[in-house]
């Protein structure tokens, strides 16, 4: 496929860890959408064979590819691996979504459609028309509280700051300096939207209904929740000095000076 065609397409990035129950049906539904989509599965050496199953699908479907990682390395780094693939291949857009059907593939055309007017689009639970289903009251309260705190402390306009269902223009990803992002896990999502807004990029929100997973186990832990709270405070107050040194070291390695 020529570069001009890829520039009009989106690469859907699907991080996986033990999603063998979902991955085949998910990929089928993504590819069935009326939108110019390719998919990359970023698998963290799933013990249940998710990566092997994705390989078999990719061997039969040229619109699917797989990135294998040696261990469970975190959601944020999985996204970055997918972003780098999108940048290297010349895609115009990069979409992130969960593998457990929390994010319905049927929303993909609408998410991509927002890119005509925005630099980033988010599948949002917290704008009119959005919502959740199958979630406990405590989880809903926790999510709303985290988003309210992020908006208040960081001065964000985005309502669903912790949503993982997003579309970015790849030009935005180039400008964000991915190698300097300190956060990992779900706190990565808060940092990304904060960086986008602070750089003046337009963020649109598509109302979606978030479906709590029906198969497999949730990846959200108390540690991830604590990291997200810490990230909000770090972004508000500029981070600790050692974090800035880590960001500088990452940038130097990328430029070939840290070898």
C-alpha cells in the first residue's frame, strides 16, 4: 500500500494480555466497520495464547499485524509501541481501544469522523448521550471522581480524561514527544490528554456507552488507581526533579547520545 493511501487510514492499536476469549471476534468486528482501518495487536506474552491466535489471524488477514513483547510491560508502553508503528508506516491516524469489548467497534467510524474537526477524538462516557453499563456503583463513582479531580486540578476541558478509546492524528503524536512521557498504565491516558490540551490541540468527544467486560478479568488494580492520582498531582505541580532527568535521558537515548 502506498504512503498516500496509508495517510488516509487509521491504525487501531489493541493492547492484549490474556484476551484469547475476545480477540478473534474483536478483530472480525473491527475489520467489518465501514472505515479505512488496519489493526495492530500489541501482546505482552499472554500465557493464554492470545499472541499466537493473533498471529494466525494476521497470517490470513493482511490488515492485521502483531507486535510481540516479552512480558507484561504496561498499558502506556503498549500504546507507545503501537504509536511508533503508526508513525513508521505513515498512517494518518492512530486509534487506541480495549480488547474486552468495553469499547464497541461500531463506534469506530464516528470516532474517526470527528477528526475532520479535531486533532484528538475521545469515546466519552461523560458527555450527553454517553454512559456505562454493567459497572458497579463503586466503579462508576471512582471513575467519575478521578475525572472530576483531573479536570479541576489540571484545568482540562475534556470530560472523560481516563478513557482509553481515542483517535489521534499522527502529527499530534510526533509533536507530543512520546519518549519523554513518564507515566505508565492507565495514568498514561491522563498525561496524554493533558499534553494535548496544553499544546492547544482540539479534543472532541463522541458519546459512547462503556460496557463492562463480560469475559476475562479486569486489568484495573488499586496500584493503577494510585498511579493515576499521583500523575494528576505530578502534572499539576511540574513533577519531581528526578522525573525530569528521566525524561531527558529518554530523549538522549532516542537521539543516539545515550549509548
